[in-house]
C-alpha cells in the first residue's frame, strides 16, 4: 500500500466511485479508481491505496 498526496486525494473524491472493501482483514470505506482502492486512515489524515490483489470483497455504492 502506498500513501497518497493531497492533490491526488482531491481528484479521487471527485472522480472515484464510492466503495467499501476488505483490506488486510478490515472492512474499509473509500473510493475505487480504476483497479485501485483508495481509503483514508481512521483519523482521515493519511490516504492509502491498495492495488489489485491487496483488497477483496469490493462493493460499489450507488448514488
């Protein structure tokens, strides 16, 4: 998993699809961007991305 920069996080919030997925055994809310799942830490300070194979049980939310 990689820590993301703030400018990328802004574009993820605008262009990503709201989703939830299981990463390292934890169910997390975030965004699906292409084939990567992007999510904040519990304090909403750092954002991380999990690439294909690092997350599972993806569910995309409808608006």
